[in-house]
C-alpha cells in the first residue's frame, strides 16, 4: 500500500513529473498528450501495474501496447475527469487493463457522483479492481491444467504433421 501523499507531496511530485517529461524523447514524450497528472500517477505507483504489480518500465514493455495508463474512472462513465486528475491515471499492464475494461462496463456510473475524485475514492476503486482482476485470473487458472493437457495433445498432433514421410517442404 502506498503512503498517502499530502498536498505538498503532490506538488513536489508534479515538479518531478515535469522534469521527467522535459526529456523530450522516448516513452515519456507520450505524456505530452496524456499530461502531467498522468505522469504523476506513474510516479506515485513507481511505474508498476497498479493492479498486479508488474514492473512496466523495462525493456520490451514500453512500445506496442504492453503498457497502459488506465482511467480509473472510465471515459465512458466519467467523461469529464479523463486524465485531468492524477487520482484517475494509473499505470497498468495490458492484461489487467483489459480485464478492468470489462469490469468498468458492468459498473454503474455512481463511483464518483460529484465528479471530484478524492484519494479515498481512488484507494477504494483500486482495491476493488485488484480484487476483481485477481479473482478473474484465479478462475481462468483453475482450469489451466486441463487447458495445458489439451494444448500438449494438439502440439503433438501438429508435430506429427511435420514428421509425416513423403510430405514435401514445397521446395
Ligand atoms: Zn497488471
């Protein structure tokens, strides 16, 4: 669990984010569009997926959609917040982001009725989403052994195709 930041801490974090974005190339350039509050969200969670803890700032992760900045309150349900608040922008891996998107669609639009996202609402939503994502993964993994058995069998059949005598390579 992250230490709660005071308003002063958030102000300082904003300065750190502005300094980081000044490196006008690579991944952080992206935050020209997303904005400083989104980058503050990344810094607050130290660049780890807020839902599963995966380290996102590492080779192989920064392009191609592997990392996302998730709208904690989705754009469709809370279109006015977007990334204007650092409480609404969280780093997420593509997998968690997509499970969360399904959950977002099922929820009622009453998470933040007056449109002001506080630390308290933020913490509650993050905790709820973590639980949902963990549960979804556990359910999928519960069936994994039989999935693997089926997969191994299919691979054997596939490899048998290659080992058939007399089938040319097309050359
Ligand atoms: Zn994740």
